[in-house]
C-alpha cells in the first residue's frame, strides 16, 4: 500500500499538469521504493501491515510486541497450551488492552507459562489517512529525488519543480531531517 499518491506529489512539487510520462514510474517504482527506504532507515514498516506472532508465555501479565511495531490497532490474543488457537482459546477484547507502543496487558490474569502458547494478531503501521504529514513529505522528497536520478524518462531538473518546492539536491537531506523524530531507539 502506498501512503502517498502521484496526485499528492503533483500537489507538493509541480506547477504543471504535464506528468503523463512520469506517472507510471512514480506510482509503480519511486513511491514504493521511497517508503521502503524510509522504513529501512526507521527500522520499522511505516505502511500498515497485518502481523501474526507466537510468543512464549512467561507467567507475567504482559507481552511486548516487537519494537518495530508502530501505530498498533486491531489486536487479537489467544492463549492455548495445545497451539490450536481456535475460537475457544481467543480472549475477549475486554480481557486485555494494548498500548500504542506494543505492550499487551491482561486484566486480572497472567499469560500461562509455555512455549509458543500465545498468539497475537495485530495491525501495525500508518494508513494513508493517518500517516503524519512529515512522513508523507519525506516519502515525496525521496520519491522525487530517486526519480530525478535518471530513469527511462528524461531526468527532472530544478525548473520542473514549483518555485516553493525544495531543490533536487536538497530533497534527500530534507527527507532525512523530517524522519528524525520518528526513529525508535531500542534500549
């Protein structure tokens, strides 16, 4: 899933509608590559994805999802010693809560001790609607930088950009500054 559209790139960068030759390359290659690059730099996927993970129960009341998870939603939890994970072992949503940073906590209970006896399904990452503007701008900058570095179309020049847009040689530097607040450090 792309978090930014070609239309959003046009809105941010261009003062012309004459992009027909660029559209396929931007949406098919440059935008996904920029998202992947930013995800790599941040060490987590910024685009929304569904995950299913197995955990060892340790007798505590909490489990921590991988530190790479961000903007977590739609959490489902199973506790099953036999690892079948059917409807009868699925917890009701009232039995636990999940913090946005990935801490799943049981109310008045403990995760039973066992090997891979806990299954947690969750959605993590930003949707197109809730992605922060800084990340959208960073995706746009890296997309345009990568596109300008040459492809089957004519390379872009500073004259192709709106006068308020960052110049090509500043796009990547600006993007790296924009993503800095989103870096997560594991302690």
